[in-house]
């Protein structure tokens, strides 16, 4: 499973239209455009045998996503603030760290 801030990606097809309980408030065309953009960028960087699903969930309603958000915040701090404090705590666990958006 590949993870990015606010999104879990896994298993090959899109999940979530933005209308489910706990989903992000985006219109369907915006979601499809976002999903397409992310998919195009990831498919060019990941091996073809790694399937991708994109879910749109609110982190305060999905506890596992809160943990992912915390770790992604550490990577964000690295790029945006040149602050490595939190990333240094778990950097040996990071398998893929590339800025592409």
C-alpha cells in the first residue's frame, strides 16, 4: 500500500466519490480530475505490479489516517520548513520520499 497525506492508495480502482459519510466535500468532476492527476503521476513512478486505489476520507473519522497524517506532516516539514526534527524520529521507515506535486 502506498500512502500520501490524506489519502490511502491500494488495489487498483478508485473508491469514494465525495458523497459518502466522512468523505471530503468535493464535487465529482473535481474528484475525478484529482484522482486522474495523482494516478498519472504515481503510475509513472511505481512498478506496474503495484495496484492503486484512491480513497477520500476525513482523518478525524478514520483513526489510521490520523497516524498517516502525522508522519506525512514530518515529510511536509522537511520540504516546506527545512525542519527535520519529526522526520528524524522515523526516517529509517520511509521507503519513498519524493516531492512531485
